[in-house]
C-alpha cells in the first residue's frame, strides 16, 4: 500500500495568543493526517509560546523559537525545516477548513501538478459573516479540475493573487529553484508567489473556500498609520525593483514576462496611490525604469474605466 505524501504546514507565530488555538486546531484536526506541522515562534512577547506548547504532545508538531525577524524570516525558517512533498503556509490568526489538505492532496496527486490554487474567505474578527469585497474567489477566471500547463501564465496574469496561503506547492519547486522570502520587507508574497508561478510547470484550481482569513485591528493588513504606510511604500519600491530585474532576465519566456509585467504594473499602481508624503513619493517613483509611457497610459485608462463602472 502506497503511503500518503507528507505535507509540511508552516505556521509563523508572533503575538497571536488570542487566535493561535483556533489556527492550530484547524490543522491538527485535518481529515488528512500525514502532516509535518512547523510552528515558528518569531520572538513573541505575549502568551503565544505557552499556548503552543500543549500541541507538542502531537508528534507531528514541532516548535522552533527564534528572535524576531519578521514574517519573511519566520517563513524561511519553516522552509528550511520542511521535509514534506508539499508545502502549505497558514498564518497564525487564520484557520483552515478541516477537509482542506486532504482534498488538495488528492487533486495534486491525481493531476500530477506542481501547484494548486484555492479560494479564501475573509472575515472580520469577532464576526462570522464574510467580507464580500475581500473574498478570494477565482471561479470567474479559472475552471475547476483543469490542468493548466502551457497556458498557466496567461490565465494567471488575469487572475493573479499574491497571498501565499492560497496555494499548496510541491516542495521541490521551491528547493530546486532556491526560492525564499525577501526578508526585511512587508508584502513579501508579491515576490515569492510570482517566483513560484514562474518556476511551476503546471497548476490546477480547486473551487472551494478552504482558507479563512481574519481581518483584525493592528495587523499588517489593517494598520493604516503613517509609519506603516511608509513601510509599505518602501517595501513596494524594493519589490518593484526586484520584479524589474526579473523582467530583464533573459531566462524568462515571453509568456512568463507577461506575468512579471502584470505584477510590475500592479505594484506601480500601488506606489502611485500610496498615501505617503506626495513630494517624497513622486521623487522616488519618477525614475523607475520598468514603466513605459505606454504602461502609464494603460494604467490611466484602466483607472478611468474603473471609475465609470462604479
């Protein structure tokens, strides 16, 4: 009898003592049991570490403690410890549907794919109702059960989403291409997920809401302080320049570069719309070389169409 493949679930933890039980319960209670559950305590100063320790009685769970390096550093620590055939990322204030991993593994095994995408449901902390405008639903663009190979870049350029927790990927894709998260920035998924797509040979889509994304106060996603806005802007500048390097790299095909260009335009639009100091913003983005006059015209037209469609 063939043994089920091991899935490495990477859970970075930082000051989430209110939510970590719900997160870990949703992983250890999965209907699929062949798991390596890697918890990285990234220098928490609350009760998160103590909340995690009872789960260590489960032999599948391991705890790695480190000084605070940020989300990218914690995820990289998890990748170095991973030994499963597949890798799945779960943020420690979110949770999974209990059938998620089993169903995803079945689809990946059946179709022999490198990557699987699935839907996410966003919800406000303390409320059970989803936030409609922030749900991650790709069914309007992707067909369930279709194995995308040569056309994978084209379909994803029209429906790309960067959150790494909306994918499960073969670990060999990450290892063979030396992929890791860029440390010291916010929104590092924008780079990492793009690199995963570029290096995956095939993809399949599961039209199911397997991931539950919590929106809460003082998180990276909801913090709109000037300090956080500036951090976000500086991070996006770095991401833009890294994408620009990738776009100029001759190893990528025309179709791959279309996906990279799509990301460049998206990041540039975010930079332009940032609420940081206007003069400082304009000074930093005026000399970005990855944007042509045609690109700027396209973004302007797209913005006008967006306003008219509201």
